[in-house]
């Protein structure tokens, strides 16, 4: 009862964060507020609003402070400090004029993602509100997965025909193909981004299916089944590896029956693919067996030497976030790009942010008082692991939907840690 009364007076931003998820996942990245250019994406502006809102709640004392240190906030602060130092150093030395605006936009984007993380971390007032937000995220994931299925069946992108009042749009793009198969991209700008987002949302959708038993079976399992159905159709190595990593980590938090159920569904899907579209299965296999001769792979490996020259020139804090432009080279490896732009120190801080989230969630799983708490901790850890693993495969910071989703999940991880850590203290006080 004391816990409920305490939560009643806390600021709850589930509605605000739901709107952010809608803007992030349903408004294509090519739409921006015209005068602001690349800094005018609706989700980015909303994330900056989240940062302002979080600061106002903190200063105004309307947010109940969490007990004890919050490691994820500390790790984020360390990352922001490193990026800030890198930005100051970059602006203090001679810089090409066309690098200045991208550097400013990159810092604003990081501030926007950080605002989402902090607001999610600090304003979810109870586990039930966290579960509500997880459900809404899963539903949004189901909708973009169903859009991808429609794109495959009709061989039309559909979102390229979309216009939004008040927003400017960069040139449209069409539905790409690989080995003769259409590659859906949902509302994303590229199938890789689409597949990675789905891989990060898959553990949340599976958790909803297993544990939101107050909902009907069809309703609660539709998000997971939709995502599982579309991921094989993305023809994306990133999506496949991300999904495999996500499911592997999730299995740690599942019981034997749940593991068997997922394995049986996976086997049934594999058999169905062999019967219905055997050529798709061979195409997926060739993505890995023929990787050595794939131009996209050789392009990535050939980038190491060039990136090494830049890293050697500015090893500690890099040349500045956002300053390594595509005209120099597309590295298709976010970690390599981070080493170039924010250096070894900044890249380490970014990895520490992800590692901190995983360690906190693993501790919750080991000490969880309920099976659902441990399972949710591993589901969020799986989403974080999938997201951070996929950053090796493309320049994720150039795709705001991917990074916005990743930072939102990091915020969910911090919120679960805060809520579960506060619970014993509140219960003891109530007694």
C-alpha cells in the first residue's frame, strides 16, 4: 500500500514515451521540419523535449529521487562528458566547413536519445506502468512487422507515397531486392535498419507473449509471431544475427517449457520455409557461406586501413562526432566510426553504457524475487545485446530509428533496475 501511495505522487511519462515510440517507428526518417534540416526529425525534436522535461522535473522537485546510485545514469553521464570533450577539441582545431553542421546535428541527436533514456529511466512509477509501456512498444513492433509483410506480398513500399502536412521530405526511395527477393524496410530508410529494430523488439514481444497472460492468447502473441515471420524476409545478416543473439540470451530467463516452445516454433518455421520458398532458405545460407566474396563485406574490411589512419591521428577523443562524412568513406561499422570520431575513450564509454545495462539486468535475473522479473531482465538484456552486436554491421548513428530504439531500451533497463531496487526499501518502510 505504501508503494502504491508513493507511486501515485510520482510523475509518470508513459503517455509521453508512447508518443515518442509512435513518432520514432511510424514517421519515416526522411520527413523533417523543413527549416531545421537534418536536425528536424519529429522523433529527434521530441527526444530533445524529453531532455528538457526531465531537467524541469529534476529542478522542480516533481520527480521522486531514486534511492542509492543509479549506475546507468552515471555511465550515460560519462559518455556525454567524453563526447563533449571531443566536440570542444574538434571545434578548437581547423575543420572543413561542411563538417560543422553534421557535428552539431550529431551532438543534438545524442542529446535527444539521452533525453529519452533519462525520462524512461526516472519517470516510470511502477512495474505495472513499465509493463504498459512494454505492451505498447510490442504493439508498435507488430504494426511495423505487418507493414513489412504487406510490402513483401505486394512488392510495393507504400511509405514512399506518403506525405505529411507541415513536414519536408528528402527524395523517396524504392523497394530493394536481394537474390530476386524483395527486402522490406517498413518505415525505415534501409532494410538493415528495419531488421535490427525488429531484432531488438523481438525479446520484448516474446516476453509479452509469455507473461502478459491477462490478455488473450492471440492478442499477446501477435507481436512476436509477426516479428518472427518478417525477420527471415529481410535478407539481412544483421537481422539474422541480432535475432539469434536475442533469442539465445532470452533462453537464460526462460524455463524448459518456454525454451521448447520457441524451438518448436522455430523448427516449424524452418520446415515451412523449406516447403514454401526453398530458394529463400538457400539465399539466406549464401549470405553467410559466400560472405568472403560479398562486396558489402569486402567494403567493410577494406575500411580498416583508412580508419586506422584517422584513429592514429586523434586516438583519445577522435576528430569529433559526426565529422567523418560519407564522402570520405562509408565504414558500415559503427564501432569503427566511433573510434574515428570520439576516439578510444569515447568508444569505451559507449561500450561501458551497454555493459552496465547488461550487468544490472543480469544481477536482477540472479536475485529476482519473481520469475517474471528475472525473465523481463533477460528480455531487456537480450534486446541490448542484440542492438550493440549489430552496431558492428552498419553505421547505426546515421539511422535515428535504430539508435532511438536502443536508447529507449537502455532506459527501460534502468527503470526496471530502479523500480526493483527501490521495492525492498519501500516494503521495509511500510512494515
